[in-house]
């Protein structure tokens, strides 16, 4: 069989370059240094990270997913021990509480209703999680413009029951065209869609060094990275085989390209509350 190697070479060179998707965690920068990145904040029903007040202050839209309202009511005042708890609760009022309403306490619901918070009871829908419900609200919000989509940050998304965590991870795959970051005090998780080449910009004062790339959902036949202690070069990853956990970032930019959607996770360094919190 005769093969025109010149034609094959030209065809290969003419293939369009994969579009680059850039990632940054500048939303974790202390007050006064935060970028103008537009995001919405969802608070779930697990312990809220110490940097939650910082995220709240700069969010364009603030939602509590059902029992997440209990966390805001109970835990946020603990970050401000020198201030009156009622003043803190009035200051950090969610715009929306949405979910199947099986976790929010009656006293918390009455309190936020009295402040004018919008409450959306979707107890009729038992096929989606409370995180799903909140994401759909944000995607349909007038603030989520076609020209400037809102990134979504979800606190309390990790920890607690594993089936809840798995449900939250599944949400990343349900909405691959929406930038969603799951957050805890210890780490963050983002989906890296296979449709893009990814550049992850690291703030060394905030993130790392521990990180991982996890092929949940489907194995990866080829993943290539730069900027890691143990880089991958057309490496196969799958459960039951190699999975890149306990890796380390070496610099301030990581690149990832894969034939499969991957979860990116990186550790969050413990923050000084005096730098991230402020009273107002």
C-alpha cells in the first residue's frame, strides 16, 4: 500500500491547536488583593472554611444550599469573636436559600426570611442534589451573562459522608461548561475538560505543594503535564492502575493535556485569619 507521507505530515501540521483554558485561585487572595474575577458562592452543609467571609465579601451572588444556611448562621459568628453574633448574622445574609429543605432548622429559616432572603423550596425534586439546584439557579441568573459567565465556588463540598462528596464530584461532570470549584479548608477540586489544554496558575503563598490528577469517570490513555515534580508524558491513568496522587507542584504554572476529563486537586495552605478576615 502506497502512503503519501508528505500529505500526512501536512495534514498533521494543519490540525488546529487545542484551545487553552486558564485557571487561577486568586479568589483566595487576602482582602485588597483579590482580582476582579466574577463568581457566585454556594455554601453547603459541611464545616465552612476559614476563608468563607473573604469569598462572601467579593461574591456577586450568595446562595445557601438548604442546611448550608445553618452553617452560616452558626459558624460565621465564630470567626468574629469580638463582635455581636446578631450583627454578623445580619451582615452575612444569603441572597437565596434553595434545596429540598430537609436540613435547614426552622429558627434559621425564619431568621433569614425576616431579612428578606429568597427561599426556594424544591422538595418535589428528589433526583438532583441541593448543589445541582443552586447551580441551575446561578446559570439562569441575569448576573450570569453570556459575555461574562460566573465562576461558581462551593464551600463545604468536601468532608462528611462519602456519598455526599461523590454527588458533589458528579456535579462537576454534569456541568463541564461551567467553571465550578469545590472547596474545603484543606484543598480545592476542579474539573479539567478534555476539550481544552489547561494552564493552572499557582499562588505559592496560598496553594500547594501537594496536588493530584484523578481520572474519575473514564480512564485516560494519554495525559501530559509540565510543572510537576513527577510529570506525565503520554501517560495512561486509570483506577486499578496508575493515578497521579501525592504529586507536588514545582513552579507557578502547571500545564495539563489529556484525552479524558480529569479532576485537578491541590492543597490549600492554612491562612492567617487576621489577613483574610476583616470586620465591616
